[in-house]
């Protein structure tokens, strides 16, 4: 055998031995890389699932928020409708909406007794009657009005002289405050 052939056999044997020794390392490295790729794909798959779930939950949350806003607006509308009904009831109680209760053919029958159309002092105007009713002026049941004393004066000024504009203004403020407090009490009774 020639020396070249022996050297070639030795080189091939060394390469085979080296490959046999390196082969387990190469397989371990390949397994590790495959495990890394598999773990990476699992991570991406789970991350995508979580993102999809998050997107679905966000859309459900937005839908719930919109429904809550709609419910709040509905509640506000109902509250406004209730307030409107309270105001209408108040108008009916005070006789300010009698025209809604009386048909056109019944106007003559209820003339003089219906709310704001009633002309209490027979002067042909009802606006002054409503103003007096709102400010409590000219009510003979509450105070004694002497001749020569203007209605709306305080008891302390019933000396035959007209009270000053300031005193009348103060009295009107007191009446307004009393009526406002009464309205507040009525409103709190309604809400309870």
C-alpha cells in the first residue's frame, strides 16, 4: 500500500471519529434551536390570543360604556319628563291650564271660574289678577287693609301713608323667599 493511501485512510478515519464525537453536540444544538423556535412560536400564538381577547374585551367595554351613556341619557330624559309632569300638575293645581280642560263649546259654562281666565276684579284684564295672586297682594284674609293704605304695605306702615319703594321691595323679597322655600319643600317631598 502506498503511503498516500494510508494517509488518506487515516484522515478519513479522523474525520469519521471527529464527526462521531461532534454529532451528539450537533444534535443537541439542533434540538435546542428547534425548542427555541417552538417556544417562540408558542409565545407568539399565546400573545396573539391575548391580544385578540383584549380586543374583544375592549369592544365589549366600549359597548357597555355606550349602553351606560344611553341609559344615563334615558334617565335624564325620564327625569326631565317627570319634572315636566310635575310642572303641568302644578299648573293644573293653580288653575293655569284650565284651557286644556275646557272644550271650546264649554267656555261660556266655565266663564269666570276657570283659573287664569277668571277676572276676579271684573276690570276686563286677568294679568293683574294673576300677578296679585302670585305676590299675595290684596288678600283680605291675611291682613287688615285700612282705607287710604295701599295694598302690599307692611303692618308697621299702616299709618295712612304709603310705604317707600324700598319697604315694598323688601316685602316682595320676603314673599318671594317664602314661596321659594315652600316650592323647595314641595320638591323635596316629591323626591322622597
